[in-house]
RNA sequence: GGGCGUUUAGCUCAGUUGGGAGAGCGCUUCCCUUACAAGGAAGAGGUCGGCGGUUCGAGCCCGUCAACGCCCACCA
């Protein structure tokens, strides 16, 4: 083995070996209990970023451990066709040749997208391999592949048959850039400085005017009414009258409606049914006409008279000027308001009346809320359930049609002869109503999230009743960011319950965002994003993985700093060298894959085995609660400060003794092996490489998860460590070389010392220990550890001041301990009310501190003043 | 307008049944000891945001205030 850990060398070959071996497939544990996670499908246009890395690592840490625990694990990968995003990419590409998608025509354009997908769409799958994702590639799916398309069609038809999908004229969010409708959640709102324009609308009966306020003055071109609150006395006379719409000269009624807020603006609101959702509803209630004034580009159309052809912002200015010129502007206020933008292209969306397909969510919501309320699906951390409920309670119907070409085409046909609408599983050739053949399929495709909503079962073969579907639905866990709870998680719950009759997953693990060290959002456009592939290149996948896993507290954002990766790589080096040490004493390949714990370990080994047992147990508890940063933090500290810093050092003397050498070698082997197992889910490459050296039998990725080894701990380890620490402090205080041999006499009134201390004191701190009574002469100084006192000769310690300082520091510590215990114990209520074991513990602490104080004071007295 | 999160060492953050304040990095001192200087040993550093309450006991529970951040809402 090389003397230094080299991530690049270690990581070169393992992924291929794993993949070819079949460990990543559920067939690896054919008889295990099924455990399935489906990967949130990244966009086919996507490249791996830190958000993916975090998300995938949580998956991988869960899945690799479960696999080692014997579950029949499926982690199913796939990609999302990402309708608008992908179409935009390909349009941009053909745009370089001066072409639009309309030049190509629908069929040729879609073919072009497929070509693009085959050529560039796979990059994230390569990157997932670099990261080490243990997915089952044999089951990879794509939302547009044949099976999933069949599932989408089946779902659409069934929902239509149940009257849960309908087509209707509604106000939707229109993106004038992408020329498509968006669902409510595809709109991002942002506070923007704007103005509130107060416009006077004169009454037609000549009785003065009424003032309305608007932030979008141009929409007045489409006004067909004015609304006031029914109880607003200021306007009680006005209701029923008509006003003359300026510029347009349309006579429009004043109506009374409850939704109007009398406090806002003037309490009178212009009603534009075609361009505002509220106004649309007011219009419906009062029979007001809806006049669309915009083209799909959001320029004013022919209904805008003289303003036709102007873009909406130009129109806003022109309308204001014209109103002003005609004396209709009352006044204008500055006002910040929230403006919706397309989540894809960031264009300001326009509320727009159009004919679209909608999913009626009401009947789907109730079971989906019940499932979370009664715990069939559980959010981790649980607080996200509040957001989920709140959102579900206020859901409006989901607009699922998109006016683009890349996606699942809506399976609806319109008959030109009889207006019959046919929604069918098979493409119809004749109209089922009039038997005419003049059929035209709906031009629209479905929202990308429609197919994503089916992902937990469509990927397993639904609507066919496959073996995978029987095994792996419901999925065990879903791991995702909070940002797509609404987009995805809630919809999967609705669809899963509707079509499978069962929740899609038991646990939903919600993680945060990856942030920069200064807590800002990492984004490509801000230029502060760290590319995980660069990190893998420069530091290795394992260091990146360990860094992220350690930093990712459940549900919290993850500040990502290269320092963490540096630290993780240092750990890798430490583990590497620990393995080299072990292999210096244990034959390579001689450690059994499981078990093999020594039956009668020596005291040092018994101690580390007992610690290992406790760590395994706690690690599993934490992992089962998805607290991986805590689990790996625990393991990291155990490995470094207990195994490496203590046990490996202790083993040196134990190995030198022929009697204890065999069980020590055995212990070194199995402890290292179990560390490799425990670390494997987080740092699979390095641990697999070391497994080859240490165990050499099969793949670690397919090995069995460790059980806590059965052992008992020697009682004196803590005192021994304290004594060693005391001696080291003594040396450090006097700047004595660690090699400087010391003779130590140890007085042990309570007989806690064990014989192995002697060899260890020599080995660890170069001390020759002699056990016996306290020396009866001066000329010694004390090192106190619990009940025992070590006496070191003062001879050679020239600096009495330094010695006094050391003792005083120790004394201060003991006095502080005493004070804390004493304060509690001198409180009668404490003795009355605290549990007996707590009281006993405090008494013991107090007694020990008292004894230590006495010894140190005695020593200081002997030293005298300086 | 409603909801949620965060506030602990110089920095980034852990601390989940209330009972000895922790990690990594940074800093100081010593040491190239035969696994590892990408290391070892020792050490400095905190009124756990403020105030009030519950409790024998509060970083942890309750109330309140403050700062920062996020989400939601029919802000015409």
C-alpha cells in the first residue's frame, strides 16, 4: 500500500465493478424485505450540481446501509423530460440556424428533441456514477418512455372518466415568452416597485364620477364593470348605475360584490374578467363579459382599439398618457406590489383567460391529507407537515395543459362534425358519436409534473401488475428538498392514493439547500456555485461525500465550505494509514467478513470492543431517524479519537507481549473491518479499497452490516486515560520531551490499577511505574487521577513556578467541579426531589473533587512559595 | 396579513426523553516517536440573542421582545 491516500487512484475502478457485480440490483438480496426509493428524476437537460449531490448522498447513505442490512433494495434512477426547459434548449439550438419549431413542424421538432436527448441527455447519469450513486441502472426510466407514457395516458383517461379532469375557460397564468399556460405554483412572486393609478370613471347619468385604482392601467381596456362592497355606504347610490369606460367608450355597470375590500384604494375596483382571477369570478357572478385584450405575446390585440399592437408595458404608458390627457387620472401613488414571474424564464406572467385542461383536485386532496394526518406517510422533520396541510387546504384546480410540443400529448380528440370530445386509451379513427372521421387531436401536452406525480408507481410498471410493483409499492422513503413539496410530493400522494389505493411512500425526508460559506444561495447565475464535479476532480468523491453528509443536519440548509472537504480528505488519509498499521500486524485478507471477535480479549481490546458496541448501536439509532450528520459525526470521532488515538497506540504494547498479541491482532482486524462497514455508505470507494486489503473476500458493498460485538469493558480505562493525560500535562508544563523517561510511583488505595497499566505507561508516556505507597519524603510531585496518586520525582524539574502553575490549574478545575456539586447538594430541595441516582452521582463527584483538592493542596504546600 | 426557521467558542455549525457546554477549521506551545507532519501531545477561547416564567435543576419546556432568513395569501 502506498503511504498516502490518493482518492483519484482509489476511485478509478470500483464503480464499474459494483455495477457489473449486480450488488446495486434488488436481486442481490432476493429474499430480503423490499425497500425502495425512487430518485427524484433530474431534468434531462440538467447537470449535476450541489443540490443533487446533497440529495443523492442522503439517498445513497440510506440505501447502501439498507442493502448491507439484508433488505431487497431498489434505488430506481431516471430522468424527467422537463417539457418547457428541454423544448427551450432545443429551440435555442435550432435558432442558431435561424429556425423556429414552427419551421420544422411538430413531428420533426419532437424528433429533434429526441435526437438532442440521445446526444446530450445522459450527462447527469455519468456524473451520478462519479458521485458513486448505487442505483440500479437496469431499471432506469424516463418520463417520456413507452411505459411511462402509457401510465400517463391511463391516468388521464381514468381521471376524465371520473370527471376529475375537465376542459374549461379559466384565468390561468400565461407566460408570454414561452407561449404557454402555467400552473399556479409555476409562478414566482417578487415584490416590485410600481404605482397605483387612480382613474376616474364618469357615471353615464352625469352624476359625477367614481374612482378606481389599478397597478396595471392597460387592463382598463378590457374592463366590463366596476365592483364595490355591498355594505360600503359611500357607493350605495352607485350600485346599479353605469359608468362610461374612458378611451374605450364602453358603458359598464357598477355591481356589488363581497370580495371587494372597502379599505383598499377607493373601495371601488375595476373589473377585467379576462385578465384577473378575482375579476373573472366577479364577472361570472354578475354576468359581465370577458374581453381578452392581449395576444399570446402579451401585446394589445384588436380589442384594444388605438392601442392595438403595443406591448403591455408600452400600452401601460400610452394608456396612462391618454387618460391623463383626457383628464381621467385622479392621482398616482408609488406602491410596491408582488409581480408573478415564470419559474422557467422569469418573464412577468399575465393572468389570461383561456381554454385549458384542469385536474379537479378537491376529491384527491382529502385522502392525501388523511394519509399524512394519520401517519401513513410521515414527514421528516415533521414540521413540514404544517406547510403541506396549509397548501392542500387552499388548493385550486391544477391547470395541466401546456401549449408546447415536448411532452405527453393530451389524449383528447375533437370532432369537426359534431363537436364531440373523445378521450381514449387508443387513438380513435372515427368519432364515436357521429362516426365521422374528421377528428383532430388536442394540440397541447401535459404539465411535466403530471408524469412526475406518477413516478412512484409508473416506474415500477403500472398499469401492468408487475412483480416490481408488488414488491416496491409503497416505496419506503422519499428524499427531496422542501422546494418541491408542492410541485411533487403532494401530487404523488394524491395520485398514489387515487390509483394504487395506498400511500406512495412511508417517510418523506426533507433536506435543505446547499449554501455558500457566507450563507447565500448557491447559484450559477450569481457565479458563487461550487461544481461538485470540480470537487471530485480535485479532492475525490469520498471526501466530497463525507463532507456533505457530515454537514447536512436534518432539514437544515447546508453551508458548504471547501474546508469540510479538506477535513474529510484528511480523515481519509488517517483511515488509510490506520489500515496500513493494522496490515503491518494482520495478514492481508485474513480478517473474516463477519464476526471473528476474540473470545477472551485483553483489557485494551475489551475496552475498544465495548466502545465499538455502543457506537454501532447508537449509529443505527441515529441512522434510522435519518440523522446522518449525527451518525457520521459520532463515528468520525469514535474512529479518530478512540480507535486511532487510543486503541492503536495501546495495541502497540499489547502486540509486543506474546501472550496478548494474538487477540490484539484479531481485535485490530475486526475493529477496522467494522469501521469500514460503518463508513461504507458515506465513503464507499475508500472503504471498498481497504476492504480488499483487509478482508479480500467479496465486495464490501454487498457485505453484512455489523451487529454490536458482545463484550464487557474494564472499569479502570477512564482512570487510566486520566492518569496518562496527567502525565502528559506534566511533561508539557515542563517542556520535557515525550521520550524523556520518568519514574513514577503510584499509590492506589482503592486498588483500581490493573497489571496491564505498567506496559502501557511505558509505551504511551515513557514512564516506568512502580506501585506502592506514597513516598514518605518530599522531593516528589503529584499527578492525580481519580482515586490514585502518581508521584514523580521533582529532581530535574528545575522550573518550580511552572510546576506550581500546573498544580494550580488542576486545583482550579477540581475546585470548580466541587463548587458545582456542592451547590446542588447543599440545596435541600435537590436532595428531596431529584432522582436518587442523580443525587448519588453528585455526591460521588463532590467526594472525588474534594479528595483531589486535598492532594493538590498538600502538594502545593510541600512546594512552598516561590 | 398568516405560517415556519435561525440566533451556542474568532468562523461554520452539532447538541431530540431538562441533570457533567461539543465538533471541524482557525489560534498558542512542544514534538519529523518505527500507521499517518494531510500527523501526535498539551492548551487558550462561550453570561448557549434579551427579558420573564415553570422546575430541586433550563442551551433544551412556556411566555414575550429583538435581529436575520424562508414560505404562503384574491397587495384591484
